[in-house]
C-alpha cells in the first residue's frame, strides 16, 4: 500500500530541523596545560576552556584556571580581556588577556596572577605568562 505525500511530509520537517540540531552542539571543550612563568620562576598550570556561541554572531570563551586545588573562573566575550575570580571567595586572581589560537592548539595567557589564588585578604599580583598546549575533549570519541 502506498502513502502518497507521507514521505515529503516527514522529510521536509527533518531538513528544516537538522541544521538547527547541528548548530546546537556548536562548542568545543579543551583542556590546556603546560609550564607558565610567574614572576621569575616556572610552574605547571592548567586551563579548562569552553569555546561557545555568545549570541547570533559572536563567540565566547569560558575559562577555568586550575593550579593545584585552586580554581578561578572568567569569560572572554569581546576581544581577549580576561578577568578570572576564585570560585569560593570571588576575589580577583587573574587580570590580563587570554587568546585561543585559530586551530585550538594553544591557549595563551598574559597578565598578572595572584599566586595565592585569593587565599589572602590582599592579593599579590605577579607578572604571568603561559602558552599552554590544548587537547580537545570529545564525548563521541569515548567508546560506549
């Protein structure tokens, strides 16, 4: 038995819906790690970066800085300015710039960092630079 007109009625809504579905997951999750220079010495450092949509024509980076058990969060929405605050105390920990390379392989931080991550009442901001190597995390790559 044939069902005339059923196939076009099923396919057309799918064609309209699929582009929206494809763009709904339009983000990239990266873990970036490496050796940073803080004041005059080197230290290991990690940044969790989520590159995502921020409106119709803009992109943003949600950044979590990780140093040991210390965490600070911030967001880059326009340009490269990043101000990250310690999660619990809300004290400023990093002020400067953050830049993700076009190929998502490197995340660079330049600015000042509180080496105490907001633990003291008065932050001790020191020169800070990091060029961290990034690895993209993808849930689809994990065997189910």
